[in-house]
C-alpha cells in the first residue's frame, strides 16, 4: 500500500482505496507531472480539503470539478483561492447569492478555509491540474478516488448536506440517498449558467435550516 500523507481519520476511512491498482497508477502519474511540469495546487496542498475537514467533522459537502489552473489560486479547496488573490467569477457569484440569501456582505478574501474548519468539505472531483490547462488531469484516477470519498460519507454518516452545483456535480452525487441526507441542486455559479437557477436558490439558508432541524450547529458562512 502507498503511504499517503492525508489526515488520519481519512487515512483510516480510505485505506482500501490506497491499496487499489488505480490509485498506485494515479500516484505515479501525479509524481511524474510534478517532476516535469507546473502543477497546481502545490504538492503539500493536494489533500488540503481533508486536512481542514476531518471525516468525523463533515456535515456539508460542496462538490467542484477541477482546481483553478492559474498562478496562486488553487490551494486544495474547491471554489476557494488563497488570500490576496482576485476572486474568480464563480466565487463572486457565490458571494452574491450568500448576500441575497443570508445578508452576509461579500468577503474581501476568497479563502474559504473558515467554511472548511466548520465541517464543510470543499471537494474537487480532480485534485490536481497542469498550469493553464483546465481539465488536464481528468480521467487519470482522481474521479474514482473522489467517488469513493463521497460513497464513504454517504454510507457512514447521516444528515449530511450535499450541495451539487451544475450537472457534473449532480451526476457525480447521483447515488446519494435523499432520505438519509439533504441534497441541494441548482445551476452552477459560473457566469455561463448563474442565471439559470443558481441565483435565488438559497443554498446557505437551506443548509443551515436542515442542520438545525437535525440537531447540528449551523455554518457561520
């Protein structure tokens, strides 16, 4: 088995995945990429979402697709960027909806670690990407790994909120039991689709209402 540097509770939950041939092949591919090209996020941040949100703390999952692929943006949390980096368009729209939904004014920083530390797993389907090449690490094994992460959460936990923005996330989360968890679906917050049902979808208040109803602490968004 490959020794993966990942937060301990996740290491225990995903031990069987790390022993599978696809993960060994994925690890070899990723190491080669980091050795020969500029890859985001930096290697120490690949599993940042897991570090910030241990398995036992997960109460909300937001699914993204690819890490950001321009300098300084990606740090291992979907939709989030490092402090001091300009807000990407999708995150600007997320902040607009947050203000319309809960009256919270847009933050100057796009760093969403404050969400992750409250139990919001900010999970991309693919955890690495080549600089300036969107989707360049798709279909290399990451999707199988992140499917296993979602399966583990959906099977082992109860009353988790899954926020699925856009058709890709909705397809990836298609197996989640809606009787056991809350599934919130809408259009993606990207400028291409934001007016097709993202604005006005009120995911943040819906999430907190459900958390309160199920005896959990609401998220301070």
